[in-house]
């Protein structure tokens, strides 16, 4: 699941008929129940159906107020991308975007910002009022205080060596 060179990214994809509705993504330090359920609580409305693989980190979903459907990927006919297609499609699109747009030069300290940008673009891809996209973006930008680059960098963990490009680990939740 996680190596020394890859960041663990958890992805939630809303089911919209056969397609994908809105998505949420976040890096997590590990695949523990605390990390995963923290992401779920921040991203998914209580009472919603949470469809996950058989990873034990999601085992407490019902206690947190979610309906929980588990698809254990081991010993199943079909590939994981066929059993949980939405998160795998989003992960594939994310990887292609990172490799194409950023040429794979994404460092761990800025990965969360790249995930936010991808999520923003993805969630607005089918907007009926495309003309308002720029207006909404400007509206959001002026409603919050700007964050100077120096402050962003100061929040990032310091490293001795130059930042190394990171891959994106396979997603789990759907």
C-alpha cells in the first residue's frame, strides 16, 4: 500500500448513476482506522452508503452512522477497477494529470495542493453554468485571506535533501 517513495492518497467518489459525481481526495499518514475514518467523516454525509474494499480501517463505519457495503477484492472475479470502478478511474485520471501537466515532478509537501486543484477541476467539469466558473473562483478567492508562498513553504516539513517526486498509491474507499 505505501512505500518510502509514494504518498498514500484516499479518494471518495460519489456514485451518479453509472458515472462519477463529486470527488474528495486527501493524503493520509497511514491506512489506520483513525486516518481513514477521519477522512470519511470530513467527506461523506452521515447516513450515506459507504462502499469500500475489505480493508479493516473502514470496519467502524457503521458505528459512525454510515451504511456500509464491503466488496472484498481478494478472491473475486474481475479486477479491482471493475469492482470499485469510480475510485480507480479517478486515480487513473489523477495520475495521468500529474504525469502530463506536471511531468511527474510533484513533491510530497505540495501534493495536497495538487489534489485540491484536481478535485476543484473535476467537480466543476459538468457545470451547467460554465460562465460563472470564473466568477465563483474569484468570489471564493476574495472571501479568504491570501496565503503567500513563503507561508505555504514554512508549513511544509523541512528536508535536508531536495524534494523527491512521489507517486500516488492506489486508492481504497468508494
